[in-house]
């Protein structure tokens, strides 16, 4: 499978991972900043969380890893949590804003 199709499938799987506190998936929340795939099938997910010190960071990390490993061709997954650029509500999709009642 080519890297572009693999990336699409990874994003679909990440769309199944919900932020446990908000009940919206991490893609629509705008938490996923990047997906990098090397030639050996190793995947690096660069993402953030809605708040520093999130008590559920470990849970989200595990769910991301499990979701991405379901994609054919993925060998290993690394989740890189970053704080820059900082997450803001502007990163959220229209769907997420409507679901959370944000204008």
C-alpha cells in the first residue's frame, strides 16, 4: 500500500479515538498535527492534547497506538505529544464545534 493511502487509513482510524472527557474524536478536535510514515512501516503521530497535565494522556496515547496498529502495513507506532503550536478551539472542525455548542 502506498504511503498516501496508508495515511488516509490511519486518519480514519484516528477518527475512532475519542477524547474521553469531550466525547469527540481527536481528529475533529484538531489534536492530530501530523502523520509520518517511513519506508519500513513505522508511523509517528504528532499530536497534542486539549490541556497540559491531562489526566487521561496515557489512555489517549494507548488508544492512538492501538488504532494505528490496525492499519495494514504498520509495523510500529510512536506517539509524540507536543505543546507547540498550542491547541486552540480554532483547530476544531465545524462538526466538533456544533457538537460542543461552540460558535
